């Protein structure tokens, strides 16, 4: 894959950098940029990678990974565009920025892959979706997927699905944290110390997610196994149904997808 340059040394940029090093990528093949000199020095010191300016990094890179805020993307592309060669691959992790937006600001025919990552990449449990632009082939998509596999799982999808991906896995960790908060609060209301309620809820969440993955059974089947007729679980689930919690989740994710569409189309 040659030299990989990561543009943007924030949380996700560093997550990708450390994931690549842990997965065996030599530090000498990695370059990072950041507009804060002290941050660049910190990343150089911590990982032994090169820290360069945007233009220099683009000049020496085979794969350019753009991990800047969406509002900073235009300026970055203007700066690096002249240095992006025909054989290079550009991978963008910026939310709501389309491959068409990036392609239109680079020399004609450049290969662009768009990625929707999520924050569990921080603990190597990310779920990323990758979509290729007009000039991408299977090799480009595989290259981008290999980068993201260093910190989680990857799916290849058509770009038209990325608003839905944003709503489900991109924003999804926040919904899970929201449910966990509510369950911990319930434990406190029921008289448990907060630290005890937290341990009970977090391990239960971890165990339930592991059961879904390892048994391969449908969540409905697993839920029914826990729900004895006339029992405690049935009483709780009845309340969730009465409060239309399932419908609220669907409505919430539809709202997230719609917001993603608005951001991608440039309407604030």
C-alpha cells in the first residue's frame, strides 16, 4: 500500500494511526499532519511516525486519509489537490462529505473512497462502511477496507446507503449509551449504589451483545428465551411497548438519517 498519510491528528486520526501500527504497519510508512505544531510533535514522539505539512504529506503519500472536520475539507483539498497523483487513493472519513464533492476538487480521474466510521474504533471494535466514488475499482475499496480493519469491522456499501449507516452505526453508540444511562438510573431508583448498578448494566450489555454475535440467533429468539409467561421480563417489556419505545427508536434513526442527508447536501 506504500506510504499512508493521515490528514488530521484528532481522536479518529490517532485511532487509525495507532490501529495501523498495532496491525503491523511500519512507522516509517506512516505520515501524519495537524495544524497544531504541539499536537504534531506529540504524535511523532508517541508513534515514531513522520509529522509533515499538508502539501509535503500529500506529495509523498500513496494513500491519503482525510480525517478533518467537514467544514475544513474544502481548504484541505485546495491545499493538497495539486499533489494528488493519478495512482493515489484518497480516503475520506469526514461525515456528510460526498465522493462527488471531493472528486470535483481534485484533478480529474482521482480515486476516492468515503468511509463512515464510529467511535468504538477507539477500542478496536469499530464498525465502518466504505463506499467508492466514480473512479474506484475493487482494489481501491479493498485497500480502504484494509486500513479500517486495523480498528474494527468493515462493510462495503453503495454511497446511497451512507445516510442510513450514519443513523445506525455512526450515531448508534450514543443510543446505546443513552439506554445504559437509563438502566443505571433505574438501578439507583431501585436502591442500588450507582457503582453496583453500573457494573450490572455494563456487563449485561456486553453479555447480551456477545450472545447475539456468538449464537447467531435472531434477537427475537434470544429475547423470548428470557421472557417467561407472566414473569418479570414480560411485565417490563409490556411497559416498553405501551410507551412505544420501539417506534421511538425507528423515528429517532429516521431523523438522524434525514439530518445526514441535509448535511451532505450542504443545507446547514
